[in-house]
């Protein structure tokens, strides 16, 4: 049982650690921000947000190398797995959940794990972030392989859940990435790739859902989107693997085929009918002059890369 003295000592140690973090720094020049007009506060906040892309830009070479490693593993059947607590965990789950409708991935291919489980998406379960063991337990259920990639997300770069996830995954041969907003973080040190996007102190002291959260969102957008581009999930800047699961997406599917081919509405409808609504296949039937089954075969042979399938199509 932890004594009051031990608990007090632990809190003092944690407080001292937090005081060394850029993301937790106090900004005396903003100490009276609550006295300003709403427009002035909005202008300050907007100015703060404008600095985030520059911080991300400083990490682009590392981000690009990371993406190439992820894509290499995913091309062999590996998965992309995000792990984090609180805001960081929610951002990971958000990015993972948007991949199936955008890129027609199976939900098991890009996975988001948040400390405390699905309930933590809408209810704060902050204590869950303190357990490395919980991260290992959550990942154990996925049966990690060396082709998998595990991304630990933590603004501070010290969250035990994120660090524990990376340590567990690396011990099992998976590729590991540590995404944080402080330099020289334990998370980066534990990972194969440490992405440290240092955005500086927050408008509200320690509120890392602000600039740090924005930075993490921007980087996660890059990790998933550019990986999917590398995997052939797009044709140019068109989402040719989009899953038409509602009316808006069905309309978008037809527009994508039209933009890619310049075909008439009648031709597009015939192509989509012949390919069971698969946008990429429909484009291939029109541009490659092949039938539905041949399009499916060519895409299978090219591992889903439409440009390669078009090159292989008999003209």
C-alpha cells in the first residue's frame, strides 16, 4: 500500500518532470488573456495555430522515411496500429476509422487503440494512460508480426501507455514510431523512428489538445494518406479505392470515374455495373478497353496499382 509520504514524493517528482517539458511551459505574457476581448483572444490563438505547419515541416525528411518503411511493411500484409491516451489516442482512432471509407481498407488494416478502450473516446479515462502493462495487454490481442507498424502518440513523449506500446511492439520485431511534441523524449528514444514536432508552449498551459493536437493530426494525415498513395490506393489525386457506402459517396464514385476517364455518364454507369461498383476497376475497363473480369485480374496482378494495371492491359 502506498503511503501518503510516498504518494507526495511521486507527485513532486512528476511535477518536476512536467516542468521540464516544452508542452507544459507557462507563458507569463498570456497570464491575463482572460481579460482580453474575444476577437483578440481568437487572433492570438489563430497566430499560435499558424506556427504548427512550420514545426511539422522541420520533420518532413524523417516523416517521409517513416512512411516508406510503413508502406513497405503494409505491402507485405502488415498493419498500421495507432496507440495513445486521451487526445492523442482519440486522434489515432479517428485516423484509423477514416481509412476504410476513404481507401477501402479492411478495418483490421489500420487500427486505433486508446488507453481505456472505446469508452475513452467520449469519456475521459485519464488514469489509463499511466499503465505500460495495459498497452502491452491491448497489443497482445492483435498478435503482432514484424510486418506490423505501431505508432505511439503522446504530446509529452512520456505517457506510459504510448511508451509501453512501442516497447512491447519493438520487442516483437514490429516497426515502431514515436510521435511527440517534445525534444529528446522517452517515446522517441524507445522507437525506431522518433518524430518530435516541437510546437512550443500552449495558449492554455499544458492543454496539449491545442497546438500539439493539431500537429499530431497533421502528421497522422501524412502517415496514412501518403502510405495509401504508395500502396496504389489512389490514381493521381483521385480516391479510386473509395468505398461507396452512401449516396454522397456513390455520387463521388461516378465523378471520380468521370475525372479519370472523361467518359460519358452512360459509359460510366456501364463500367460501374460491370465491375460491381468498384471505381478502380471501372476506370480500368474504360481506359484499358477490357471487361470486368479482366480488369479484376490485371489489378490483382499489379497488387492494386492502377497505373501498372493500365500498362499491362492489351491496347
